[in-house]
């Protein structure tokens, strides 16, 4: 494995959606998630992590060291228990757990990146906090949760077919929810201190940037409409602890509306204050 990263990073990720549902809420009939008080749109951190995982799975086809631990159908407890530890019968329980964590980190990209709860299965192995953390994404403006009725001319059962013949109903009805347009902003944090614990390397970091820039390309669906990354702005610190507080760095990125009712990326202006950066901070624009 490569050496863990030695620098702290903070970043801002902007992406938008048009006529789609970026992250439906199953507790609200799959409506686009929104802040109940001000109706700004929300997308969970888990949603974006899923897209990162999916991209890495597509690129590396679940091959170590870029396999994905959290994936559809995977039996997590069995995976943990099946992880081999050399000379396990001669080691203390705590050492066995550390070795199992190390082996899982070497195999799975998402454990190295986001961490994992490993305290499950026949051989529970504690918890690992990953070096990469995302906030919820929040839209720059209020969103409108549009609901659309949809119909299907085909039927699912013979009873439905007979009902149609009797003109009891003409077709099968359903509903779809979308956001007409929204620009979302997510903040991210990468800890060099936690990277040492999981082995998150420079190569892993470059793959994370690549995954965020391609997160929506292989995740197309009618329900999600058009989703596109718009900006990925990274603040690189010169050491592992950091040279400035993340909140002060994020305030340097200001988004302003150029239209009363934005309906596209061109209706916003993003300005980045690059002057008088704190000593030891390097600003990188990945997009």
C-alpha cells in the first residue's frame, strides 16, 4: 500500500439537478428532501458516498485494493469474520482486532476512505473513523417539490386487464416527484490524522476527486433528471493538522443569484476570494 496522505484538506463541492429528484425521502412518499423550516433542498452525505462507491465499483470491478464493503447484497458480518489474521491463535484479542481492521482497510476502498462499523458478526472488530467526511448538501435557494401524475398503459395482472376491458379504469396511475432546478453545496473534510489509521493514500485521494467529478455520469435515471458537478474547490493545508479553520476557508466561496428564479447554472455566479490566503494554504480548483 502507498503511504497515507500527509496533508489536511477541506473542500467545497457544487452540483445541480434539473427536473429530477436528487435524494428522495422514504418517510415523505419519496419527495425530494427539504428543510422543513425554510424549504431549502437537502441531500444526505450517504447519498453522495453511495455514488462515490458506485463509481469505484464500476472502475475496478470490486477488485482489491479497490473493492467496496458497503454494497448491495453484501453480508457484512460474514465478510468481517472471514478476514484472515496471521497467527490468530497466538495473539491477544485486541491485536487480532487491529490486524483484522488493517486487512479490511487494505482490501476495501470505502473503509479506507469513509471508515466503517465493524462491530458485527461472529468476530466483531470495533469501529473505524474514516479520514473523509461529507456534510449534507444544501440548495442555495428554496426548492419546489413538484409532483407529477404518470400513467402506464400496460397492466401487471389479469384482474387489471379485465378491469380495463370493463372500462373501470383506463390505465395504471403513479406519481413522480422532481425539483425543477436546484444548485446544491456540500462541504468535505479530509483528515491526515485519521488517514494514518486506515492507510488512505495520495492515490486514494486522487480517486476520490475523480469519483466526485464523475459521480452522476453512471447514475442516470429518469427520476434523477440531469445532475451535473459544477465546481470542486479544494483547500490544501501544508501539514497534517491544518493551517486555518475550515469555516473561514469556506466563507471565501460566495454564490450569488443572477435571476430571481434560477433555472440553470448560468443563473448563478460563484466568486472565490483568493487574496491573502492564510499561510500554508493552497487553493486548488479541480473543476
